[in-house]
C-alpha cells in the first residue's frame, strides 16, 4: 500500500465542501492502493458534532493551527468574548483604500492561517517522516496549505500534487480584496507551487480552461486536470418525497446552505415575483425553505417583493441529512452570483443525493451541461425573466420524472477518487 500525505486544513467534522472532498478521497483511496494520512485543523474548529462519526480511522495530525501565535490567541479569546458585539443591523463600515506597501501586500496575499506555517511545517514534516509518505497532496482552501505542501515536498524530495479546488490567482472575488502588489505576490507564489507540482487539479472544467489559458506558452497546462466535487451515496440517509402535487399545496422550493449577498438572492426573488404574476398566482402558491443562515439583505429583498411570509427559515442540518429534509421539496435551488463563472456550488452534489429536480441560477455554462446530462434539472442565466420562465416549467411538472441513478454515476465519490488515484500513480512514475 502506497502512503499519501494529505494536507487538508478543512476536514470532518467540519461541514465544508473542502472537508467533504477530502473525506471522499480518504474513504475510497485504499481500494486504489493508497493509504492516506491527513494534516488538518483542530477538530474543535467549526465542528459539527453530527459528523464526528464520519472521521475515518486513519492517522491524523491536527496541527495545522498551532504554536506560540495560536497559544496567545487562545489565551486572549476569553477577553474578546467580554467585548460588546456590534449590533447585527449595523451597516458595515466602508472599506478604506489600502496603501500598496509591503505589509499591505503581504496581508492581502495571505489567509488567516498563514501565521501558523512555521509551526505547522515542523509538525507536518515529523508526521510525514513517521509515516514514510511517498507523495504529498494538498487540498487548497485555505491557500496557505499550498505553501506548506511545497515546503514539505521540497524537504523530503517527494512528488507534489496540488488540488487547487477553486481558482486562486485568477478568481475575481479574491482579486478584488488584494492590493496590486498583493496580487503580484499571489501570482508569483502560485507559479512557484505549480512549477514544483506533478499534477495541478481544479474542480471545474471551466476553471481548468481558464488556468490553461492563463499559463499558455509553457509546460504547466499539460499538468492541469479537472476533478469535480462529488457525492458519496453511502453517507446519506434515504431521501424523503414531497408527495403528490395538489392545488392546495404550495410549490416547495428548497435552498441548502448560507445565503450571502454574492448569491444574488434579490434577483431570485424578483424572478419568483414575476413567475407568480405571469401564472396569476398569489404568494401563498409557493414556499421557500432555507436551511442555513440568512443576512438582513436577504430578508429585505424578500420583503421588497412581498415574499417574507413564504420565506421559511430552518436550522442548519449536516449534509448527511439533506435527503431527509430537502427530499420533501419540489425544486432545489442553486444560486450563484454573476461573478462565479468558474465555480460550481458544492450543494449541487448534495442535491444529487436528494433525487429532486434542481434549478440553478449560475453564469457557469458547465452547470447546465451537467444538469442536461443527468436529467436533474435546468440552469438559467442571472436574469429575472429567465428565472420566472424556468419556474413556470417546474410548476408545470417538466422535471417531475425520477432521475435515473446510473446518470449520476459520473458524479459519485468513487469515480472522482479513481481519477485522483490515477494522477497519484503517475506522480510516482
């Protein structure tokens, strides 16, 4: 059995997409001849107790955050709790233009875990030596993990495989938060990681194409590959079903995850209001069930279109329970803002486990191809009229037919792990 060091700061019992991705690989890599050992954040960070049982019985080093800086922060934390919190309704302070000096550049190019790297490096190196690893793999996000993986791979003289997941240097939402020098620093660091890597993985075909274009003219595009996120059917409970449609029951729309302004919920509410108007329906003809946090901006958008009473909030549930709660919905919503053209929401794969039709509002055409291939639903542009027209089709039952399980096989965890194992094998050649 070959030994793989997986640097994945996000790992179960976190309920993050990145944590699920690495969990899937850990569960299925042994069948492909690879024994993973994992470096991750401490288990009490963003812990979801419902996922404790999913932590695999493999060697784990929870030292991605540690050292004197972490100790000092932990000592100060009780004092921070005593400080009065800002009022939830207070508007955010306007961002000030940052000076483009060295400190500002370093700050804008780093993530909140970069300051622990000297100590996580020492612990990770000892962990890797103890387990005689043969390849270093990094699941990026936070991106400081890439630099940790690069340092460990160089020290040990081992191949490096980087799973960038979402784009780093070219992602517009991240670029807008960096100073010009900070952006230049990220580009330089990214190239250094790429040049040392045997394989560079993106989680969408669109991100892969964008990176291949960015690095055209050198050998790096040949090392780039796409492995999408996936779902593992064995991790989910059985799906519920909404039951037969009737005139007395509202059309149930389900949204899993935290709504944020960049999800453009206001646009969706506008499209929903148009749908109700075109179909001659009152607001009570629909019900929006959301599972996760909502911002005041989302609440205000629903109120603006007279939809507050049908915008029903539910507590967050772990992804393993998605089929039990979302299976009762008629349509599952995937909302992505207009600046997310290279990404695919991780919830799309949770939705596959629910067996319910999906309406995706996304600028990424790749989502449309996936939904067409699987017969799982429909993608539309970020346009209120297109949303209204799509809702009319769902209301008319255009996607009520059950989704054939074999059409989802290309998006399950075993298929994704097979692709990763192939890249790991090649890295050893």
